[in-house]
C-alpha cells in the first residue's frame, strides 16, 4: 500500500515538473518570436522611409506622389557611358 502511495506521489511530482518545463519552453519560444519581430520592425524603420518623409528630389514620399514617380521612371534615358553593348 505504501509503495502505491509513493508511486502515485512520484507520478504527480514528475507530471508537475514536466508541466513547469513545458510552460517555460512555451514562454521562451514566445519571447524569442517577439524579439525577432522587434528586430525586423527596427530594420524596416531604418530602410523604408515613413510616409511624408522628405526626399532628395523635392517631393514628399507618399502614395499620392506615385503617379509622378511612375512618369519619371518611363522618361529615364540611359547615358551613352552606361550602355554595356
């Protein structure tokens, strides 16, 4: 009878320890994901200018300026020096 109680308590302790370890692993993995997302957002903010940011060519960066950028793209001409033929 005593062995049965000891085994039952041991089983309960093992289950509790495994549960704590599992919850800890989930917390660590969740935190790692948030860290990766924070790093990605920081890189995005450094590379992609915010809407309305000033540009070197006299217009503000916005979707309303997009038609002007497209028009400029189609009017670009290559210089003779950049011709690779």
